[in-house]
C-alpha cells in the first residue's frame, strides 16, 4: 500500500494528549502537531519544556492555568481568529480532563473556531483497565472535596452508584479519603494507582479496610487514581 502524503494542519485549537509519565507514551501525530503549530499553550511551561526538548521541538510557549485563564483566553482566541494554529497541552495526559482547558474550549466553540482532538494517554482509563474492577460502566468524579465533611457528603451521594467510581487524590489526603470511603461506602473492593507509567509505579488492589490499615502510617508521594467498585450488583454477569 503506497504511503499517503502528509496532511498539512489547518488553523484551529488542537487538544494534544501528552504522556502521563513515560515520555515514550506519545503518538506520532501528537509529535507532528506540536512541531507544526504556531504556539503551544501549556498548564506548566517548565514541564512541557522537558517534553519538547526530548523530541527536539522548538515552539513558543504560553502559560495557561486556573489563575490566569481569564486574561489568557481573549489573547488565545484573538490569535485563533487570525488564523493561528495553536496546541493546548495539560500537565499530563488528555487536555480537558479535570483541568481548566474546558473554559478555553467553550470559548473557542462559541467563536466558531475548529477544536481538534489529538487522542492519547489518560490516567483514568490506564488505571481502570488494570484495576480488576468492572470496566464496562464507570463514573469519573475528578477531585473529591478537600474537607472531610464535604467529602463524606459527596461519597454519600455516590453510595448507590452502580458503576465503578474513579477519582484523583493527592498524597497528603489519600489516607483521610480512604478512611472516609470505608466509613461511607463500606469495605468495598478498590484499587489505588500511583505514579502510573513512571519508575515507581504502584498498583494496589485490595479491600478498603486493608488499604486504610496499610497506608495509615506510611508517607505517600505522587498523585493517585482511586477506583472503588460500585454498589452491589454492579459487576458484569453477576460476578462479585
């Protein structure tokens, strides 16, 4: 089969998925898009700089995050309206998943600017497929509330959820969150995934009671993806 000619990219906002840890986890298309755009908008320019240097990509960088999105959005939209080709990359993984990219995408759509997804890694599905929990139906909750009172209230609302529950958690709240999950949801099967695709990747699959006991007196590093089985009856084919 003859090779097809490379399709030149057109103006628009490209949501480029980047590695969640291992720098090799990036598509050839993502590398090409990052090499051809006029500007790369990044949550963390230093972190993105490491990736770009690894692949010898030299492009202007513009920071965009929760604290400056109000002032940055008009600047980016104006450039897109002028015909610019702009890539957006989050800290890691697929842009728009629990990050401020959503606001930029909304504004681009309202302005009739093409928004093009460049698929790739995401820690949500990476953790799900290795968790040992049902994968046919799941719900992603992003980050749970920081305070225990609000967190328990959120968990109570999820207590009858039949789908596998997935959320992110920080190292300094992981133990408190696991304790709240055990208290509100009961001793369900769970999985906690830390540092996915990185050197110290760990995946633990146990009941919540075991995970609470194991981690109560241990220091944690790296962000977590936490997965908890849904309410009784959620497993496919009646398997528990």
